[in-house]
C-alpha cells in the first residue's frame, strides 16, 4: 500500500536521524562493500570519513564498524526539505567542509526549531580529536560568525522561508 510505504520513509521518523533499516543499511555498506574496496586498494588500514546525503536530517556521528573493529566519522548533509507542517527537530541542512589535508568538519546552516525557527548557522564540533581537525575547526569558527553579516541574514531568511513553507503545508493537511 502506497501510504504505508510513504510512512516508512526517513522523513516520517521525526525523532531519529535514520530509521532502523537505514541504519542497518549504512553499517552493512561501510562494513561490506566499502571495506572490501578499501582493502583491495590497499587503503583498508587508513583513516577515513564517510560523507553522504540521504535524508533531510543533518548529522555527524562516530559509527562502529565491526569488521574493522574501529569507529568511522560519518557525516550526512541533510537537505532543504520540509514536508510536514510541524517542527521536526532532526531536519535541517549542513555543508561538509574538507580541507587540503582531508580534515572534515560540518557547518550546519539550519535546523528546525520549536516555535517555527530555523536556528542559527553553526560550526559543529569536530568528531576527530587531532591537530588538523582542531585547526580546521578554529578557522571555520573564525570565519563563520552566526550573529553578524551574511550568516545572520541567512538564518533570518531560512526561518522566514521555513515559516512560509509550513503555512503552505498546513493548507494541504
């Protein structure tokens, strides 16, 4: 049934960034095909981060990979989707920044907030604790000033558009 299928989509799991099926699929991919490819290329023992864009829910987390017996930083960009007339605090969007040394950091552009807001732009904390990630984090914190200039204007525009979209969605439900 089409409605039952639609309800299982990621956007209909408001309290989790991934459904249990999607979480299993991600772990299977990291521990299976990706691990096999990296091992065959001779890179299986190197550190890496996994970046993807699957749902409108930005997140970053360390994910345990059983076959490697280690954790891998996983980043999801989220998206600019708003399909419900209610706040879904897990939804938003972020950019993933990768520097020349392959250090990875997330800059969250918005996240739905109670009361209809969009939250301010923010630099996320690094998942990896080393000098390279710390330096990239410090540089981004210096450049991204959420309360001034284009960053503050962007947050205000995102909040306005989110409220407008919610109002339009309310007419559909």
